[in-house]
């Protein structure tokens, strides 16, 4: 019986070793995943290119608000070369295509990495993605909400007495909008990385909460950089949201530390 058990165990170990993928197999698997992700991106770009008019109308709404407030019919978006409008549609299609195809390429990355992860790490990764994706889109939404106020504040510096109009060059305008949206979206995800560091045992929740003074300073600096110097309200709103997210990450990390302390109290011995 013992010999039979040993032979069965050896067969199972051999089967596991046979299921291990070689370097060439990993490269083929990676190529397949990248190809599927690329197809999803192309499909997303085609779909977004079809609805580009609606997207452009949504993005230039702040300019229309500024024009209505100033009573200036010459406040508009301009293209300085022949292919400028087409190039901008491609830029917008690419950016929106990445968002639309996100479920597909995120799943391809996950499917490529998942076989090498333990069950607990898989749960952590699912929780990370489940928190990071909504927070990213929430940050993008906040950026779009404050965008009209940012443009309005900056337009107030245009001299009204002189014969002057606020004309926005399309490329620089869309770059400004997309960069601000992405930066604020990523900033909203940073507290999730703090929780990930806590789960990895690198940073404790108490340490995160003790750094609240530095967190306030960093949030205020980010709010100042992401908003016009004259717009104190937008700066304080962004800083306040980021600080609340930071403190939430600290509290969640503290709860995780309590759960880990019950299982492994020796890891939390203070020296």
C-alpha cells in the first residue's frame, strides 16, 4: 500500500511538472494575450471613433460655458493645420478605446498572471481591482466636474477692456483635459496602493494614520498643482477628497492589522 501511495504521489508530481510551462510556452501565451488585448483595443477605438462627435461635444462644453459667461462669440476651439481635426479624433478614439476595452485587457493580464498566484493573493488582487477601477472612474468624474470651473477662472484673466478673445488650440486643450482627468483618476487610486502595501506587510495601518500631517500637505500641494492658482475652492475640494481617501485607507489597513494580529501575534511585537 505504501509503495502504491508513493507511486501515485510520484505520478501526481510528474503530472504537475508536466503542466509547468516552458519559457517558450510562456512567450506564446503572452503573445496570445497581447493579440487579444490589441484586438479589443482596435474594436474599442472603432466604437469610440463612431461616437467621437458626442465625446467632443462633451469635452468642449466648458468652453461653451465660458463663452456664455463672457458673452463672447469668438471663444472657441481652433485647429491650426489641415489634419488637426482628424488627428484629434484619433487621439480621442485611442484614449476612449483604452477605457472601453479595459475589461478585456485587464482580464488578459489577470489570466496570464493568475496561474502563478496563491489563492489568498488571488483574493487580494480581485479586491484591489474591485476598489481601484471604481476609484479611478470616480477621480475622472471629479476632474470633469471641476473642469468648467477651472477654465472659467483662467478665462477671467483675459483683459475685457482691450479687443481680446479667448481662443483655445484644439491639441493643447484636449491634452490639458485628458492629462488632468488621468492625473486625478490615478491620484484617487493611490490609497488602494497603501492598503496593498499593508497587505504585503510593508506598512502598518498605524503608520499610515500617524502620517496624516504629511498627507494633508501632500493633498494640498496636489490640489494646488491640479487647479488654477486663483481657484481656492477647487484646490480645497480635491485636497479634501484625497485626504478622506487617505484616512479611509489607514482605517482599512488598521482593521487588516487587527485581523492579522489575532492569527500571528508574534508579528506585532513592539520592541
